[in-house]
């Protein structure tokens, strides 16, 4: 693998992995804790295990639940739902839900059960907020109720078993004891926005500690020299009055200021903050930091209020886990590390028709990648990563397109096309224009970078991503034998655009028809590698 980085960047990387004397990062948690698109976190601890939920919007299944014992090794253990069905837009019909869908879910554990409150940013026919419950974090999760919409909400069980939802900018309603609906007339405005709050003030996360109530929120002040921060409102009574303090105001790793998340304790009393940071093309990443209780406030960061580069794992010797994985498709069920772009068409993919392969069958005639059903995705990870896919193209039909993409509203794409009886490979850059209301695909601008004629029915495609110091570069390769790789001489710049997809770039495997349905490809394997040290790749 070839990566082009400057001497300065190499020195910065060496400093990152060789801090604190001769202690190397292999013994530590490198910040970012999760250098991948894991926004809007809520995290709880049950016994010796931490559980984390994040936003995945238009990807299905949705609302991933991730587990860790050491805050270093995370794995996906379940999803709250397999699909959303309130609108045909979830099926890429009559519009899309790009950048919408599931947002900012709240996760709680109360009296032996897990609860999650999730409010999709897309109108539903039966109510805009779901409450799910399960006996185990691994599921199955069931829907308890649906009710009105609550933006960026926090579910909160008080010590007296009364239940609340805190949402928006300091609004609160009480729920019925059975969580079936709100108690009408219970609405409260917990505080008034202060004069220095001139931008967003959202992302509610409510906790209780030593008898006090703490509401953590992200704040963005629109004034010269101001930026994103994490603030905390506290009160002795849940109804107020509340006072405010800024608990984190720090940038990190050459990126912008960090804000939005929550705090969690470990078994022996220490507290930690898990707060996300916008980090360009890879998306919104998670940072881990100490939480120190000072004068009754949960102050985040080290003694200087900064986010440390390295943290100690809470438990040593835990097995290595990851939320992004290779796959040989030998299982009869799809791994939890995969998500589909919008709802899948289940009859159009199979892991059993050809054991050891993922079969992807065309099922709807479309004219571009952004409307293609059954596009399969995984996150990318920093500082760099690589994903390679092996395709059997034998059963493609005229007009079929398949391949591998750095998928986002601006995508780099390797596409194998069947034209008549001929196969070709194209590397292109594609940018989608979406309507404001329906998020309908209005136009796709496509720039073809390279075109290669193919004379065989098997091909390997590879995508390398470099997120070190904001490079956000994807490079593309192909191979005719799985061993010798040809690099396409073009660097695709990956971008984060909150107005369209609102997420980081993803590995995406696709297969769609532009002329007639019924063709298919067989995927032999997806080989993934996270590259921690770019020096070893030179």
C-alpha cells in the first residue's frame, strides 16, 4: 500500500504513539476513542459493561448498540430496529431520508431493563418518537409506545420512579408510569437561554449525581472568538431553578472544538466524558476524557481542561474488538458491522444461495447510485484504513452496475459496468443534489476519471482512506488476480456535508440495474485493515 504523507505528519504521528516516556499507545486508549462516524452518543454502564448508542440516520438496521468493558474495544451487539416503515422514503421511493431517519437516541437502564427513546427526524404516521425496551442490550428490542416528536431528547428515570423526557432547548415533559404517553399539562421550560447563547443549544443528556440534576448540552456561540463547547445546567430539584457552567471548551488533534455527549461512571467511582468532534470526511468521532467533580460540577478534560491524547484502558487484557470488520460471508446471517443504505429489499440478497458468498441481485431499475436499493455499507476509520472486495461478475446483465464506493453526498466510485456483452471499470466522482423537503434526488453530477476495458469475470476492488491531519483522501485500486494492484492516479477528497448526508464517508458495496432486473453479482470477501501507524506502510 502506498500513502503519501509529509515528514511533518510522520513526526506528528510518532509523537502521538510515543508519549509519556517509553509507554506506547498499544497499552493505552488512543484518542479519538472511536475514530469513526459515531455521533450523538449516549453511554451507560450496567455492571462491568458500558453500552453506547449512536446516530446512523438513513442506514438500516438503525440505532446501533455497542458494548465495551474497557472503553477501548467496542463491538456492535444489536440494533433498536431493522427498518423504519412510516414513509416510502425509507425505501428510496417518493424521496429519500438522507441525513434524516434516526437521530440522537437516549439509552437508559432501569430496574433490570434497558430503555431507549428515539425520535426520527422524519414525520411518522403513528407518532414521531419511539420508546424501545429490552431485557438485554443484545435484544430483542420491542416498541413500547409512540408519541409526539422530541428533538435531541434525553430519557430520565428519577429515584422516585417518575419518568421524564428532556428535549429541545431546556424543555421537559413527564411521561406516564407505563411510558405509554406524556402527561398532558406537564410541560416545563427549565431555564431561559442566557445572553451568551447565540447559536445552537441542544443535545440534552440528563443524569443525577449526589442528589443533584445535571443537564449536559452542546452550545455554539456565534460571536468573534467563540466556538462549540459543552455546557452543564444543574439544579437541586428537577423542576429548577438551574444554573449553568461551561464544562469543556477545547479543540483536539488539529480539528475543531469538541461538543455534545455525556458522562458515565465506572464501577469504582471514576467518571469519564464521551464527547464527539466533527472531523471532516471521516465524520463525527468520539473522544474520551476524565470527568472531575469540582465544586459540584462535572468538569471535562485533563487538569488543563484539554482532551488527553492517551487514556488508560479501564480493564487490561480485553479481547480486541472493532465496530468495523472484515467478512468472508461464510455465515448464514449478515454481521452486525454492516448496514444497508435505506431499507433493504430482503429477497434481493442472500448468503445461502451460494454458500460463502454474498449474492446481490438487481431488483429495481434506477439511473444512479443514490437511488440504488441494497447498497451495503460500513464505516471508515482513522487515521487510515483500507477495504478490498472480490467480485464474481459472471451473471451481470446489460446495463448493470456494481462496485465499491467511498459513499457520501460527494462520492468516489469504482463501477464495473455491463454494456451489451462487454465489461468495463470506471473510476468516477459523483455528487448528488437533493431537494430540501423530500430529500429527493434531483441530479447526480458525474465526472469519469478513468475507464478500463475488462476481459474477465472476476475482479478485486480496493479503497484506501487517509484521514490523518484532515487529509480526507480516498485512493482507488483494482486487481485482476487479488495479489497485484493497479492504482488509479487520482485522489478523491472526502467531505462532510451536513445539509445532505450529514455523516462521514462509508465503504459501500453496490449492485443495481439501469435497464432490466434480475442480474446479480457474488461477493467473495471484504478484507478490512485499520492502519494505526502509517510508517509501516511506506
